[in-house]
């Protein structure tokens, strides 16, 4: 695993991966402002795949240097690693990248088709996580305000209305909020491919109704330490 950020998603990935029999050989944490990943790339050997956690411009920089170093190990990443809106800035080194995300531009629903077509028409690019998040946030606010009759002066009533929102057709599919206010919805597994001369993400599997606890017992999960660079510790 190589990432500039010790975010909870990597602790979550490690826990599930190891519980299913995988083995994390090494975790590398380059600084966010790293200009040259050569010292880290030199350590990527003796494994079957690399999980990378870069975002924004760092993603393209890392992947280009990965290709220049002659590395051909499969690459996996989180939502930012294969963000649809960034694909136009990648080269063929991104082909085959597997990423997991709560949004994917190829999701076949009326809501997402309308949203994606509008983004392409108005901005000339596929929507990514940022655009999708803001759009869906707007849908949640609209649904909550419909329940309050447009009133926002009662803060508790507005919060209750927001938490009670459950939508069937959004760009990310159906979702609702759990009793802690966290979202429960689809997670898409995508593979980056080249079609008609451009890079696109193709969904290969969809996990429905995914909560923050995944398949773990809620009480047990909440009793564990917060994910960090050191937790969970590697099993091997």
C-alpha cells in the first residue's frame, strides 16, 4: 500500500483484505508534496499488486512515474485514484486500474444519465466525485425542505428531516442514512479501459446497501480504535 494520507479507507481496506486471506507486505506514506516517487517505487517489489491512495494531480504524477519505472504490477485504488473527471489527464498507464467509489459516471439510471449528460454538455467532461457529491447533496436538501415546507428556522426539525431522507433515484443509486447519520448506499468497483481513443471507467461489480460497518458487527466495530497509519497493524 502506498498513500500520502492515512485515511480511514486504507485501514478499512487492510482489515477486509486481511480477513479474507490477503497479506499486506508493506505500507508506504510519502509526503503529499513529494515531487519524485523514485525512492518509494524502488520498494514496490515481491508483491502481486499495489494499492495506491493518491488524489488530484498527485495521482497522475505517481502513475506516470510508475510507468516510467517499468513497473507492471496491477494497481488498485480508492475513489480518488480513478476519479472520472481526472481520466482525461491520464495516459495509457491508467489502463487496468481498479478503483472503488460511491459514484461512477457509467451508472445506468435516469438520474445519472441526466446528470452526466448535463456535465458533458456544459463542461465538456465526465462528472467526478466532487460534482456528484454536490449534486446529490442538493437532492438531499431539496427532499428535506419539502418535508419542512421550506422552513429552516427550526434547526432540530431540519436536521431530523435531513436524516430521514431516503432517495430511490440519484446519480449514485438509492441510498438512505443510518441511525448515526451516515450514508448507506452503493459502492462501485470499476476498471479503467480505453474506448474510442479515451479512458473510461467500466463498472465490473456493484455492492448494494453498504454501510460504514460493512459486514462487521456495529457494536464490535465501534469498540475498536480509530483507523490510522498504525491501526490495524499488519497481520503478517
